[in-house]
C-alpha cells in the first residue's frame, strides 16, 4: 500500500474552492440521504429474512452455486454458512444477479419442493420490504449479463459503500482538489473532474467485465485529480507525507515523480489480487487526469497556486531582541512591556519569564511584577532548574512585593509540593501553614500536607513530620503517611 499527501499548498479562502466544497457536499448528501435510507430499509428486511424460512432454504443452495461457479468466495461462504452468518451471505446473494434470476425462475426452490409454498410466501414478503434499488441502480454493474449503462460511469462516482470509504475519499478530494481548482478555474475543473470519473469507470468496466459485483466511489475521480496535480506541478519540489506499507515519512521531491509511483502501486495491487478495491478505476483516473492536464498545459499557461511564502522573522524573537536592546539602553519600563508580550507568545518559556520578572521587580507594586511571579509559579516542568527558578523567584517575590504577596491557595499548594521535592522544607512548611489559615477547606490541602510530611520523613526529619499529624488525622486519616506517622 502506498499513498502520498501534499503538505505545501494551502487553500486560499480569498478565492475559495467552491466547486471542491460543492462536490464534497453532494457526495455527503447522497450517502447520508438516499443511501443511508436504503441501508436502514435493507436492515429491516434482513431482520425479517433471518427470522423466516428463507435462510435454511436459500443459503445452502447459494453456497453450492458459488462452488459450482468456482467463485473465489466459495470457501469463505461455506465457513459463514457453518457459523450461521446470515447477513453477509444474504448481501452476497442479493448482489449475484445470475443466482437471483434462477431463484425467481423457481430453478433453485422448485414447485415440487415440500416447502415451496412457505418459501414463496416468505420470499415475496421479504422482497416487498426491500426498498426500491438506489445504490445498485446508479452503480457500475460488472455482471456478465449487465446492460450497457454509460451514465453510471458518472453517477457511481457519487456513491460510497461505508462512512470510512466516504470520508477517506473526501479528504483526498479536498487535499488535491483545491489546488487543481485554483489553477484550472471552476468550470474547467468541474468538467475535468467528471471526465476523470468517466475515464476511471471506463477502465474499470473493461477490467472487471463479467466478474460480478458493483463499482462505486469517488476514488477514480479523486485519482484523476492526483494525476492532474502531478502533471500540473511537474518538476517543482513539493513536500509530501507518504506511507509505504507500514513505513511512513516526509519527503520533498518533484511532484511528477509521484505519478509513476501511484501508477505502479495500482498495477501492483491489482496483480496481487486485491479484493474489494477497484484498483483499475484508480489507474484509469490517474491516466485520464494526467492526460487532461498535459493537454490543457500545452494549450495555455496555468497560474499555479504558490506554496506558502516563507515565514518572516519570529515575532517572539523580535520582542526578545527589542527587550534586550531597551534594557541595554536603560529603558527598563519599555523593556518590561516587550518581555510581557514575549511571555504572552510563549507562556512556558522559563528564561523569558525570568527576564520579565527581574525587570518588573523595579516596580514591585505594579501588576506586571505580580503577574510575572504567578506565571513562574505555574510552570509545569519539575526539573531541578525549574524548581530552583520557582524557589528563587518566590523568595524575591516575598521580599519585594508591595503592598504584599498575592498568592492564591492553588499557587500556595503547588509551590509547597514543589518546594518539598526541592527539599526547601522551611518554605514548604510556611506555605502549608498559610494554606491552613487562608483556605482550610481547599481540596488540595490534604494532598499537600501529606506530601510535605512524607518528604520530611524521607529526609530524616521525623520530629518536624510529626508536627503535621494532628492536621493529617483530620484531613487524611487513611493516608499512608498518616499511618506511618502514627506508628513512628
């Protein structure tokens, strides 16, 4: 299995790809409208079928019929019959037009059969419950006795067999469609999309003629878009994400190289006997799309969608550079404003927060100082450097903040736990005491006290740890630390 997805192009919403969006909507409306209604009605009919006399009478005969035809599905069908799997066998039976004709002609369950009357009654009732055919009517019929219905070469491209089938095709339709639409213009793009569907269906009609089953799905038309895309960009290097069997990676390569890779993949999958996927329809679409785009590019020059322009300087780096320049010029107030903006762009960048905090310290009553301190206290990493920054900033904040420190209970609980990890037990205990006084019902209080007492015990400070026992007996009597302290 091989596929590649372009990553360079982006849709232009100043000139929206309306035809691509319309095609996606039509496909979705058809699938979740008449196809889904038909599926629900068929499910109800299948329930009746499973409870009637029909499975015992028809399914063994259908499996024997597959065996006589030397169908590749015969062995699988025989196992399904042995396991009592009615629904998949019924689905196969309903799609086998030759067997259905024999069934309706009384050539399977004959009038001389002892249960012919019950079979006839149940078969008629089952068929009355079946909805008028929609999916099979507008799909490509590959049965050997199927009539010539060229209109299905287009209509089949708007039908899908499952939600996954639909969503996968719509994803690739959007990824390739918007670039091709922007280059060709909406009218020519729609015409080429439909011609791609016809080309895909034509090759499938030739390749699968007489093999039975139905062809449906937008993948042939989408393959045509892929062929157009490869020829349109030719030797321009495009960044792609690709998967080859279980290996996937990124590659930057000329777009045209992907066309033979796609063609080789479809031929290989077809030769390996891939079941359930019309690889020849994909190949037909690729060839049709490539040919159409080659023709149009010989006749006129296309305005190709450009890859996104290279990004300008990183705004974060610009603000950092400005802050450092202003600080060097002794313009600390302006530098503080630049550090504030840089911190907003990268709120977890420790060095930026440190610089903002140290600059804002010049105005300890200003909101910037309190805000920078809170950002540092809420940093998530627990590495030694971060813990050291938080502890040093905490000590500075306590000493300088005016009119005083503004610590919220959740900040106190977080810092107490972190200072315990850093073995800064004095500050950890003071924060625990402050938390008990200011927020005795805080949901994190029990966990914080337990962690502080446990850290003290591990550090060999048994007497200090025992000082927290009365609070732990009240807040966390069943905690492991509480039980350890009771035994100490």
